């Protein structure tokens, strides 16, 4: 079976103790027989902890927590999502008091948010919260605490509950919470969301997706599948005959969570089809990729089908 190796940080790959090559965000592959039970070790720089795992049948059904596994058509992609830090010394990155709660962001092998009040909670955070900033705001008259790590935002309620966690380009506070979130899509789409707040939880009251720029004709099919995923105006990609069935597309395509480029082997077997890989979750870090393609008529999509 062909295995692709990717890593969130530049690293080296060892198989059964032998150096194989570099690993980063560029897909590189190795042919491995699952019956050989090969031990893979991926060693990053930056004083981070290496990770290791056996490549066998178990890996394809129950991967370790640091690894995302994508099951392709006869291929598998392995993505090391996170590494531990060798330095496990406790370091407080930021701390504040808010409505009787002690809110702390600290680093100890990873970055964490601690909220101590009537209740206690501990939440892992992305590494970007190493540069943390606190900001008190209010929504509908209720005080909230914003914990910023770059463009990543966590909102803590006056009761110490985490009520929001997402990456946002912009957030406005007032009678409601309004956020703008950018998607990594061909059209640079943005989601504009409005939330009401009753003092304990946020409720989405409105949302729309704006596609900022038209896609290049060579990636129109990717833009279409991304538009369906992000609830954009995907019907505009369809010809008149298929536009009548636009409401059935979401059910036909299913609950996918990402769109990816097909592999080299896919194109070798299926030619230059206008296809994209749709990513479907099986568990938190185990995914299945199915390939769907489109036919174009006069620049519009006239057919959508799964590639067998």
C-alpha cells in the first residue's frame, strides 16, 4: 500500500530505524506492506518530541491521537498534527481575574487554558496562544472574557464556561456577537455569523457565506465542492438543468468536512477528470476520502458523480 507522510513541522522520517527522508506539508510517499508491521518514527526540530507508531492494520482503524489518518482509494495519508515539547517546565503565559474566575493560559509540554471558579476546567489550546491576550467585552449586556491567540478566539462566560472557540478575522460585540471567519478556499470565501446570547450560551441566529473572488476555470470544480461545504451560493456553478436539483446535492454528497486534491495515482488511473477528494470523518482523527467529479457544459456544471 502507498503511504503519504505529512507533518505540521519539518521533520525526518525513519522506518524500522533507517532514515528515509524529510517530511513536511508536501506529500511524499513510500510503498509499505501492512503485514510487515513497520515501525515509523518522525523526528521534528525545535526541541519537540518525536512520535512513533507501527504501520499495520490497527493504524487504519484506531490511529494514535497525534496522527490524522486519511483512507484514500487503495492509499493512505498520514498527517502528524501535533508534537509534544521536550521542555515540560510550567510557564504561565497570561493570567487574569474575571467575574470571580481565575483564568490562566500556561505552557507545559503544550498550551492550556485553565479556568478556576465555582467549577474548574482545563482545555488544550493551539500553539498560537503562546502569545495570549485577554480582553473583556459584553454581549447583550452580559460580561464575557475574550482570550486571543492571534486570530484564534476563545470566549469565556461570567460563569467560567467556554462558550465560543474558533478562528475569526473579525469579531464585534454589542447586542449580539458578530464574527467574520475566512475559509481557505479557491474563492477566499468568508462566513458572516451573528449569535444571540442569554448569559449562558450563544445561539446562531443568522449566517451567510460570501465568495470574494471568482475561481479560475481550472479549479472551478474544487470551488464548487468548497461552496457546497461552506454553504455558499453553489447553485451559481450549475447549468439550468442541474440547478433545479441544487437542493438535493447536499444529501447526495453527504456530510463531508473538507475538499482535497486527488493523488498522483488517481490521475494515473482515471485520467484528467475534473475530480476532487471529499473528506468524510469516521472518528475524531480517522477520515475516508471519496472522489467526486463534474462535467462542464459551456462553463457550467451539468453533472456531478462519484468516481468508482
